[in-house]
């Protein structure tokens, strides 16, 4: 399973990248706004900076919801760097746009996936990635990981090439479960990635080794 970081924060991207385990970055309008990135030029520059920091795919989301504007936006985003993947919402015009981008050699990440049917449509349109939102499903009382497993099964049976990008990850257990369910990628907040490191027996064991090392 590949690890992406789900943020627009450059310090966090750098910290995850320095671990040597980072395969890419996902952003969305909320994450970009949180960093105070405003205006077309600033947005493009921020994506360029992220692409220069990380050797991997960087999802950049369109801000419009109609076909023509999504195409114009997506073309501009894709021109920023070869690693840019245009993120498109799963709506009617979004599916049309994904098909257009696919036919024109632009890679896409279909976002806001909450059902297997939406994932099938995105895969049929040729999306490079689908992003099922695990945490938001869990928040509403559904089981987000069940959806990852269901999409994995369908994509395997149907031999779709579209990669499953588990998104809206809230904690280390989500990452472990996404790996179990066969997600191709997990996009995570930095805290969830670092949370995988933690175990009290590791801390106790290391303290003892450090103490005993003084006797060597
Ligand atoms: C990533 O592609 C999604 O936009 C993101 O994971 C959503 O996460 P959230 O539900 O924590 O906002």
C-alpha cells in the first residue's frame, strides 16, 4: 500500500517526506484554504512547491462543478507539473470531465466517493484513482472500511485499473484496516502516520536497552 499525506501544509509534507515512506500528496479546497492559499497564481505556486518537495503524485482539486470550467481548470492544473493528478468530484459533469481528461492523457482522482456505485462510474470513466471517504462514513454511522473492501472486490472481479485511495483517514487503525482491505493507497494526516510508530512496549523496551547499554 502506498502512503500519501493528506494536507496542504508544507512543513508536514516535508516531515512525512523526510521519513522516506511518502509516495504522494492529496489536497482539497478545505486543506488549501486552511493554509491561507488564495488566488489562482498562489494556488498554482503552492502545488508547484509541493511537487518539487515530493517525488510522487499530487492531487489538485478543481473548484468548479460544470464540465467546461472543470476542463479549463484541469488543463491548467495538469500543466503545473507532470505529477499533478486532477481531482474531480463524483457528479454528472465530473464523470464527463474524467472521461475527457482520460481521453486527453490527464490523470484524475475522483473524490467524494461514498458508495460502490459511484466508484464503478468513476472507474468506467477512466479515473486513475477513486477516493472513498472512510472517516466521513464512519462519522455518519456507516462502516467506511466495508466500502473499501466492497470496491476492492468489484475492481478485482471487473479488472478495473483504477486505484483505490482510502481517504478521510482519522487514525492509525484506519491505515491498518485500509491495508487489510486491499486499498492501493492510504492518504493520511501526519498524526495518523506517526501514530503507527507508537507502542508502550516499544518505549519500555527501548528505555531498558538504553539503560543496559551503559553497562556494556
Ligand atoms: C482527500 O483526498 C480528502 O479530501 C480528505 O481525505 C478528506 O478528509 P476529511 O474527511 O478528514 O476532511
